[in-house]
């Protein structure tokens, strides 16, 4: 009986996860997301676009042909950009954060940025993880 219950729970978890991420046509992305992609990732085709409900927040996830993953809020504003270890463009990142990285880590590039509810998490090519507040003030870093 326990095995059946465990199997039922696992199937439910898989079903809920599948429902939380629904593949969509890139034309269904909000205008803000499309504009962001056109401006900062021009010429890199979209491999996959999904409607996503991560952590209870509705939004979108886009995977580009080069492997870069970008998450957007439901209004189309970017939330997270992950270059999967490769440098990402920085024109959309707060100048305060970009200047901090350029000054303190001149030989490193930003590979990931996550704009959360409370802070901004930035990863560099040397695997250092930096944390900033919403205004771009450096909070901490770890190796």
C-alpha cells in the first residue's frame, strides 16, 4: 500500500511540474521580453520558450540556441539571465554593479545575474558570487 501511495505522490508531482511549465511559441512572449531579446541578444535564435510558474511567480523562461537562459516576470521585464558559464551582455545591468565588477574584478566577466525580490545575485567567470542590494550597493561576495 505504501508503494502505491508513493507512486501516486510522484505522479502528482510530475503532473504539477509539467503544468507549471507550458511550452509556448516565442510570439506569445510579452512585448517587453521580445524587446529585451531583440536589443541584447539580437541574432541568437530562441530554442525554447515556456510559460513558467516558479516559486509561485508567473513568468516566462527562454532558452536561446547558444544555451543562455533568460527568465522574465509576467509583464516581460527580465528577472534572470544565465550564460551557463559564458559572459553575458551587460548593457541592461545597473551601471553601479557593472562598474563595481569592472573595478574590483577587471579580468572577469559577468556570467549570471538574478534580480530577486530582495537582492541582486551576480556570478563571475572565476566562479565568485557577488550580492548587491536593489540599488546596486555591494553587500557581500564569496568564492
